């Protein structure tokens, strides 16, 4: 364990800014709709008992199929995407590279013994990446904001856009404050004439220690050239998706979480069927389900999320893409549909 990985909560002028925004009150950031991490008040003892008695099917029985794509030589027609498992992915549009929530240290926690990546789902590191024009950080949970990855990628990253307050961690880790911007919900930053990003609400929480909701959690809308992407963060389902869809009109591609759900925390993570409804609300032309396929953070079989998502998507005629880890695909070419996740689970 490295204690530096815990980061640092906002202080000083950053905290003053946070205290001035309307979605922060009573000492913490608030969701749009009333939200509880554990709405039924299930005891921590019960939750721990359930977590430690999980079936072996929460992990794949063998190595995850992956493709070791050369990220420095992507040359597909139109926007190109590479997923690295869970919620980390690279988007390339006309040689402009966007990286989202990179977690390449091998774990989704500050402890080496907890949250280890599945074999085959952690084969990329900072050395594999080209120069990153834009790094997007949705919130500060360990499975989205990884100190080692930030440290190793820093020299390659030109610009960072993060949720409000997350810059406190970045400064603590030595990232220049001139490199990053922090956005509150519905704030927009124009990075160039062709690139614009807007922070939008998600229904979740934040925190790397005992105190929650001291930094913001956000989804983002990325507009680049003539394309519009929804960079979905961890989120329970609420009416924000419909509001975002009405505001922006439609999306060429939406990245939406569909894993790590459970009946004990139904308001902070979507069930796969709700992921499909969120895609409908957003008017998304294509959906990639994320937040699965790399870490064990819940109690469901590792590949249940994608199976449930595809079943629900089929009923609603939702167009989707589910690439292998590391497999590049282009919006202008045939998209991956082979069910690579259909191999035997552990008993």
C-alpha cells in the first residue's frame, strides 16, 4: 500500500469554490435526486458477509480474451475506440486522443490484495500510449482515479478535465495546476474550435477515505468535430439521462455503466436493463456497456452484466458494441459483435 494513493481532499480556494455551488450543501456534494448508498440500511456486517461468501463465478474461469493493439498506430476511418476493461478507454478522432478514467496499476484499491484485475484485462500501461490530448476523470473512486496511472501518464497528457474538486488529488500527486480544469455540472470548457466538453450530472458519490462526497462525480458530453459522445460515469438511474438527451439532442456513441450493481445499492449503480433505458433517454445511436469485465466489485457473475444488457437491448432495438479488451473498432466500420465473454465460469 502507498498512502499517497489516498489523495487529498479540497482545501483553500478550491474548497471555497466548492462551497459556493448550488449542488454542495450540508458539508458535501448532493445528487439531483435524493440518493442513498444503502437505502435499506443493511448493516455493514451483512454486506461484508455477502461479499466474502460470493460465488467463484464473480471471476472468469480463465484469462479474458484480449487484443494487444498498437495504440500508437491507430488509423481506422472515423472515430476509433479501444476499451481496456471496466471504465477505461481511448477515443481517437482525427489524431486527437482522448483517454477516460485510466486504471492500469492492476488493482481497483490502494491495497494490492483487493480489487485485482482479471488476467488478460490488465495488459496495457503508460508506455503503450501515444500523446494524450485530453484526459477525462469522472470521479475519484479508486476504480476510476488511479494514482499510479496518473503519475505514469502525466508527461504524455496535454490537458485534463475533471469533476470539481478532483484537482485536489492531482495537485497532491504533482500534476501542474496549469494542466487541468475542474467542472461543475452543466459547465462547459471549449478546448479548441473543434473540441468542447460539458460536465453533466450522474447519480453516485465520491471518496477515497472515510469521508464521502467531498469532490464531485460527473458524466461528460464530449463534442469533437461533428461527433458527440456521452462519457457516462458511475450512476444509478434517474431523470438526468432524459434531461441530458433533450438538451443535446442525440449521441453518436454513449458509454454507459452496466456492472457492479446489487439490490443493496440500487440507487448508485444501474442494473443492465436500466442501462438500456438510459440509452433510450439519451437518444444514443450506439451504446458500449462499460464498468464490467476487469474487477470484482459486486456479487454477480463476471459476465452477467453484458448478457443482461444485450438481452434488454435486443428487446428495444438498441444498437450496441462489445469489443474485446484492447480491440480497436471504428464507428465507420463493422463493429464487434462476437460473444467473446461466452466461456465457462468458475463453478
